[in-house]
C-alpha cells in the first residue's frame, strides 16, 4: 500500500499550555455543574502528514529510532464479552511486553473498546469496562506536531 497524505488533528501549541496542562473534566451524573465552568481547555490544529503502511517493514521499525516498536503477535483472546475475556487480554498484553522489554513490573491498567462511529450521548458510565467509545480525538504522539521531523506517521 502506498503512502497517503492525511489531515490529522494535533493538540494546538498555544501559550495557555505553558501554565495550564490540557484537561477534560468528566463529572458524575449526580454532580451539579456550574454553567460557566469550562469542561475542557483543548484546542486542536490540523496538520497534513504522510501516513505510511509499515507492513513489510517490520524489521526496520525500532523503538529507539522511531519511538515505537512494531511487534508481530497473534492474540489468543479477541473476545471482549466478559470480564475474564478482558482480563485475559490484559494479561496477554503484559506478558508480550515483559518478553519483549526488560522490566521489573508491567501493568496493562486500562483497556478501551472503540468503534469507528460517532456517538451522541448525554451520559456515559466510565466505570463500565464494556463501554464502547468512538474514535480517539487527535493524534496521540505525546508531543506537538512539530516533534515529527518529517511529519510522517507509520501505521
């Protein structure tokens, strides 16, 4: 598959974030909300990047050079219908990372189920381990768009 150009949302590089970390407030359904209170301070900006399919390049992707590692792995558990299924997937993830990277302690503390669908909801239960969320908003790169020197994402 050839590379494609895509417009992706990055967290904006604004002066506010020098003093205030980006945040989202998630209130309990029982909590009274001040209508003047902002529930987030997130500001997004769109950047065009090249997205490259890395299938076939497995051995050239290295965590020390690229900031992530491509690992071939066939999961033993893809069911997400019960708590034992979720725990088995988390344990399998922990074992995979322990085998790959030396560490004294690895914890898969969270698992998010996502669908490529926009949900319109008034309320969600964040304690529901089977909560299905829509696509993540923004690129998760732990930094700013300019931290991609070549403005390229490998998928």
